[in-house]
C-alpha cells in the first residue's frame, strides 16, 4: 500500500503518472516462483500485461521466461535479457516478418493458431532452411466465466485451433517437414476468479493429450496459458493465491511426469504493484450529481472505458467526511469515466487521486488520443530521486 512518504512526493510531481511498488512486485515474484517450483512448472511472463523495462528486467531476474504476441514483444523480451529458449509466441495474426524473427531468434515455441498458419510457418521455415518447434494452440471451448471481452477459449472466439482441425493436422502431420509439432497450448481468458473453470480446462487438456498420444504424436510440453485474476475491490489482499491455483492443475491434469507444464501469468504478477496517480482538476455539481474531473483519462487507463472495469479509487489528500462522486477524465468521449457513484472524502481541486491495481494492462495500453503526452512513471525504489521542476530532490 502507498505510504505517507510516497504520497508527499506525489504532491510535488506532475500528474498523471504511474507509480510502481517494486517491493510488492518482488514479493509477488517470490510467491509465484516458490509455488511453481514446488511442482516444477515453467513460467513465461505475459509481456502484454506490462512491457515497462524496469518491470521486465525485475521479472527476468527471477528466472521467468516471456510470453509474447508480436515481433516487437519478442524483440523487447530479448533486449531485456530474456533467453530465447524461454520465449513463447502466440497470436492469431502473426505476420511473415514476425514468424521469421521468431524462427531466426530460435525461440522455445511458436504457438500456432490455425491450419493455414501452420502451413505458412512450415514454408517460411523451409525457406530459412530451419526446423521449428511448434505448439498447437487448441480452442478448448471452455467458458472462463469472466468479462466477454477477455474471454478467449469459447468455440466462436477467434483464438486457437478447433478439435476438428486438430484431426486434420494429425492426419497430415508428416507433411509439415520443417516443423516439430511437440506442444499443446491453451488459454481460456483473463481475470478469472472462479477457479473451477480451470478444472474444466484440465479435463479438455487430458482428453486432447490422450488423443494425440493415441494417434502416435508425442507431446513434450503443455502450456496452460494465464488468466488468474486479482482482487480489484480489495487491493490490500495484494498477492494472489498462486499455491491453490497451481494445485488445481497438479490435482486435475493427468499427463505423464515427463511432459513439461508451462504457464503464462500476466496480471497476477504485475496487477497490484501499479498505481495511476492523478489530480482533481475540477468538480461539477448538477442536481444531486457530483462529478470530479481528474487529469488522467482513458488515454492513461483504458480498462474502465473498455471493459467496465472497477478499480479502487482513493483520495490521497483528504480524509474529510464523505460524499458520492462520479469520477471522469478529460478526454472528449462520454465513456471517459473511472467510476460512478463512488464514495470519497470531500474532494476539491488539487487533491491527489490514486487509482489502484493498475500494474497490468494500464501503462501498456496508454495512447496519445487527443494528442495527449504519453503517461510517465516512477518507481518506489527511486523515490529519493523524483524530479521536481526539472531538478532532483535528494533526501
Ligand atoms: N497468454 C495468452 C495467450 C493471453 O492471451 C494472455 C492475455 C495471457 C497469457 C495473460 O493473461 P493474464 O494472466 O494477464 O490474465 N487488456 C485486458 C486483458 C487482456 C488479456 C489478453 N491476453 C484487461 O485489461 O483486462
């Protein structure tokens, strides 16, 4: 949680900005590493959740690999020290250039999402005179019971290969001469809080694995994706229960010991360590309705506008008796709200507002719409050096 010393610094820094609690990031990494190591599970951090260099380097320092969905993510992971042998690459729309980069970088696995893509990777590999490790991303048709816009594992979602196409691939497996088809990949969605859905996933994984084995295809590794949710209502809970999450897979997967199991967590590692800090610019009252207009908008944090996400919003400057407010940003769009009917202390122009649990899919989804400046960022371990009016303040 934010401490008073940090809040005092925020008063002096130009808002809006992201603030990262690097100690909390480390605690989360210790927790997920310890839990995964217990079962020898392999971790690839989902770079899409937050590709900030300091965050990436910290995560790399804990020995995690990277899960990438674009050529630039692969390049960024490599530039930040991730080993190619720990990089996986998924995505329904990989371009030829991205596939070439993945092949030339000799990454651990290209996770292929369609029959046509398989043929394209095979022909690019042939051209490069290489043989490439492939995992087939299977669409398991399992409902993740999360927001529809972050559900990926249902039959009509664009992701993954259907079980019918799997049959076709197995029948033609020898025609993919430049591929090693040796892995299976599944990812059913994000911000999953009803963990029983993973039991359903395990059942499909077991059946799919048995099917490949019965057809004489040896599967060496299975990637179970990411998706573990965080507690947005109560960020104080901070570190997700990684042990009980991994236990579900340990207890429900039925594959031989020598098949490696991989995971791609994003939000559960970085979600709680980020805060979006903003200032109140104006307040408006219309009848019974009070609106606070802050200097951050959906250009800094898109999640509320795009997924109706509710982040905890705190007035960091005031502890007066409370009032009910709508919290809006400055963007010229009606969807630019962070919350409706939120109870806050009596709030006024200049008060600092903290929007919690924004470490995942916050900074990385920022834009320059309305030609705004890209959001800046600060880190808890650099606080004594926060710049103030172009100078540095030393404590
Ligand atoms: N693996 C794959 C193949 C994915 O597509 C994703 C997320 C992950 C792993 C990581 O999932 P996580 O552990 O972070 O849930 N922008 C949305 C979330 C989009 C997630 C996209 N895929 C949001 O702000 O909620």
